[in-house]
C-alpha cells in the first residue's frame, strides 16, 4: 500500500494506492487520524487503489466519523473501479462525499 499525505491550500490530500488490506489498514488508520488531528479537512485520492477489504473500509469509516465529530470536511476522490465496487456493495457510496476533482472538494470548504 502507498499512503502519502500532501498539504494543499486549506486541506490535506492523502494519496492512496495499491492493496489496502488487513496488513496495511492500521497504517491507513493512523495516517487518516493523524491528518485529521491537525484540524485540516481531508480528501483521500483513491485512483490507484487496486484492492480494498473490510479493514481498509473500516479505516475510512473511522476517519469519516472522526471528521464528522470534529466538524471537518472529509471526502474521497477519483475512486478506482475496484474500490467503488466495495463502496457500492456496502452502500457507503451514499454516505461518503465522493469527488471527481480537488476543485469540487475546495468548493465544499467555502
């Protein structure tokens, strides 16, 4: 799994790639919660995710709940087909804010 956080103007962008499974989900969880702890909104780019299991989904959901509690914007960007299948199957595509561009996310920040 690849997991890199980059600071953008007004929010953090987490670039996620590879297989997000039980072996790496703890790293994803720590990265998401660490970013949110700084008080910045978080956008997660999932374009390069080739596989995600329930533990990876659980990390995304925990981040969503933490962001909501902290009143921070939290969204998913460029979701790969593999990840979108899981989000659709679990109906989380109706819960998460899904974005096709960073500009779309920035508009929510205003």
